[in-house]
């Protein structure tokens, strides 16, 4: 019986036999720990009637566990050198398909139509390349794909920012962008020793349970996100100062203060203290005023 792909021994054997060399620029840190892999897969609540989309399968450590749990697994890997390796090591699993490509450029709606027809729900499960974590997650969320969960290994600080509440030091536009679409939950933090090669940053697993509908109702999503981002441009400044620089650079403060009053927001507060609901109200008031 062959060992699991993710044991240190088999991982080293596969890498040596194929003469594979790691590319740091692609964020290649492969998992070699059974417990962590188990925790990642368990957090996605997969069953044989569900599908899993994996981004960056590497040599298939996580892909194999997903294949044993979900009904259908599709993995998108950018590095062409890994495709023949994946085809070989994953050949015992007929429910896995691997596609070569940059996930940021792949048409995911089309991929879903080709691979996940008939499954009762799809989750993204991945040990993400850290250099593109935020663009990948924002693409998954903004395209409004029919996802149940997103369970990802990411840099620990990024996970903390995604899960942060108003008023905490980690709370910012990333927290709001993620929490608008999802309910975040930190699953575990992860030591360096579970990867080869070991990354220089600390890692964590986060579960984002995708909401049926966004957390707050807004008329114009782009407008809402723009106001929120403008409010955090300079974290140490008050919301009034940040909004003034962005929306009223040449006017006095009267109009802005009036609008903030209408939204029941004290102009001396900082952006990091406002809840998502307050940003939604602010966006509504600005839109009504034609801003
Ligand atoms: N899933 C494997 C594991 O856990 O052992 C590998 C994880 S490794 C952190 C990240 C993987 O993402 C690498 O295999 C890398 O080649 C791939 N990758 C990097 N950028 C990518 C992109 N834009 N699209 C798809 N895959 C990418």
C-alpha cells in the first residue's frame, strides 16, 4: 500500500524522483503534516455529494485528502512542471481533475459549469500562495460564485485582519470587505514546521462561511466599498478628515459635517470604530446627496 502523498518521506521521494525545485516566487510551501491537513478538510464540512475547488495543489498533499472526502475535486495549478507529477500521484482518484492556469485569469463561472454540475454545493479549500492571497479571495467573493465555504491557509496577520471586529487594531477595509460576504472563523494557527520549505511568516487556517446574502443592504456596492476605503486611507486621522480629503478637498467642512450628522456619525471618530452598518448608512446618505 502506498503512503499518503503528504508524509515527509513520500513528499521527498516524489520531489527527488521528478527533479522538482521549489519556486519561491510562486509561494511554493508544501504541507507535510497529517493533523493540519485533517483540520483543513474537516473545517470545509465536505461530504460525497459536495465539490471542492483547490487553488494551487502543489504535488497533491491536500488534493488527496479532498478526493477521499468530497465527491468531486477540481484543482487549478499555475506551475506547468507540477502537472505531470499531479497526474501521476493522483491517478488512483478518478474524482479529481487538474487544470493548468493562473487562478486570477481563469473563468471560474465556466469552470464551475464544466466541473460541478450536479453537486449539492462547492467549497474552496486551499493552502494559498501568500503573495496573492487577497486578490484570489476578492476574486472568489466579488464574482459571487455559488460557494458554501472558503477554507484557506494564509498568513496569520491576514487571517487576523479578516476576522477582526470594529475597534480592534486589526480592523480595516479588508475586514469589512470579507465580512460583507462571509462569516469568518479562525480555525487554527500553524507552526512553520508543517511545510517544506518552511515559510518566513506565521500561518493560520481561516474558514469563511459564505453568507446567503451580504451582511448589510447597500444600494451601490462600489460606492459603499469606496467610502469605506477612503475612511481608512490614513488610519490615525478622523473619519471627517479622511472623507474631506477624498470627497470635499476644496470646500469647507459644513456640508460634510451635516452629512455625517444625518448618518448619526460623530466626525471625530476614526474609521476603525465604525461598524459595517454605519458604513452602509453613510453610503446611503452620500448617495442621496448626489456624492
Ligand atoms: N496545496 C499544496 C500543499 O498544501 O502542499 C501546495 C500549496 S503552495 C503554498 C501554493 C501553490 O499554489 C503552489 O503549488 C503554487 O505553484 C501555486 N500557485 C501560485 N500562484 C498561483 C496562481 N496564480 N494560480 C494557481 N496556482 C498558483
